[in-house]
């Protein structure tokens, strides 16, 4: 099998309660559903020449840990909105640290403007960077940055 070193494969992971987007606290998270967000990202990814973009939402920490573990050798970048797990999941932090795939941390809301328990991200020290506070544009910016990084690598 020929190895295509220019192939760009991106995994988007959404954590607990993000399946409720659209109806969940719209004043904080907006009116787009998770499906809307995924469709917008898929369209943008195609425009930018991404070969493959896949999406997973889970309310279960272990399922996200497994998805991160399996991303090794399969994906070039992970875009992760770990939702509430951001603030306390050492298991997620360790999974990210265990694989060489770069991760961008995303939040729809500006977590630093909200309750104090949201100010701490236990995954921040092991991700490439964090984008928060821009709604859907947090995801789009993360996608564009990932592609820019891949083009340069
Ligand atoms: C969130 C922020 C988290 O604090 C919260 O638990 C979420 C969503 C965001 O996208 O703004 O579920 O990650």
C-alpha cells in the first residue's frame, strides 16, 4: 500500500451534554445543534482539502479515552471539546499525553468568564492550544489552524 504523506485526517470529539446543543442553555451555547456544527465543519474541511473528518460525541469518559487512544496512527489532528470533563478528567489528560497526535482544546463559551470551576482545564498542559469563547467559530478556527499546521509539516 502506498503511503500518502499529504493525507489529512481529522477527528472531532465532543464531550458530555454536547448532544443537547440547540436546546441546552442557548444563551450560553447558541442555537446550533451538534449536527449543524458537524455539517459546517465537514463543509469547511472539504473546502480546505481535508481527506477525512470524523465526529464522535459521547457522554462517557471511557469512550472518549478509547477514541483518543485509537487515534494514534489513524488521525493527524484531534479537535476536542471535552465539555465538563475538561475541568476534572485526569484520564482524558493522560490519554492525550499518551499519544503523539496533536490536540486542540475547544470551548463554545468563554470558560474564563464563567464560574470559577470552569477556569481550570486539566487538559490544557497537554494540548497544543485552547480556543474558547467564539461559539461555532471556536471550532472553525481550530480546524483552520490544524490544517495550516499540517500543510507546514
Ligand atoms: C464547554 C464549557 C464547559 O465548561 C461545559 O461543561 C460544557 C461546554 C463549552 O463548549 O463552552 O459542557 O466545553
